[in-house]
C-alpha cells in the first residue's frame, strides 16, 4: 500500500489558470472515499470511452431531470480500489460496479456540475451513470479521485506481477 500513499501524497501543480483541487487521501487510513451527490440515473450508450457518447448521455439525463425532478435520488458515491458503489442509505446499495468494469469517467464539459462514468455489465451492455454535484469543483474532485484510484490499482497490479514473476521483471 506504500505505492498508494505515494500517489495520493503528491499534490497537483499549479500551472497558469489551473485551479488546485483538493484531493482526498484515499487508501492511507481508509480504503474508500465518499461523495454526496444527486443520482440522475443511467443510460445505455454505444461506445465505452467516447466523449461524445458520454456527453450525449449526460445531456439526455439532464433534460429528463428537468422534466421530472422527482426521479433523482440523493446518494453517497463511494470510490474504492475495488470499484464504485452507489448507496442510497448507509445500509442500502443501489449499484456496485467493479473497477474492472469501468472504462471511462469524466466531469462533463458542458454541464460542469455533472460527473459520469461508463461501465460494462456481464452481457456486454454499456451504461453511463450520471450524477449532479454541488459544484464544478466537486465534480472535478470526484473525477480526480477516481483517476488516482485507478492509477494506484494499476501500479499495484504491476508491482504484484513483478513480485510473482521476478524472471519477467524486465518485460512487465
């Protein structure tokens, strides 16, 4: 877990107009990070890591929400090294998506308070999950936290492979 601590201890550099984001320390004391958001829903999409497909899904969910606000739910979005959970209450999990099934996530460019991620289920169907955040900065913080979690897990997998197969360490 030292690799995880190293990644999360680095703070983003302040370049030009870029605003420094608060990054939460994931994996040092706790294994997961929670965010309070509004869950707008999920929509099927055609491509897993295409910005246009995700943007279109977000736009459609925003339109549907404007028509009927009662369909949104206040949830806790939990990001951990195992994946993303959407908890309606502390004891009820709406959705649990393994990290290996997530192909894309972003803070939307057009709707700056929106965060979305794309996952694939066992049948091969792609779904885009859309959340409304309290601010643009909060949406970007969620995306950054997820990105750092993904990087940490990837690095940990490489380290584990090198330990399991030392004779292949030059290739991995």
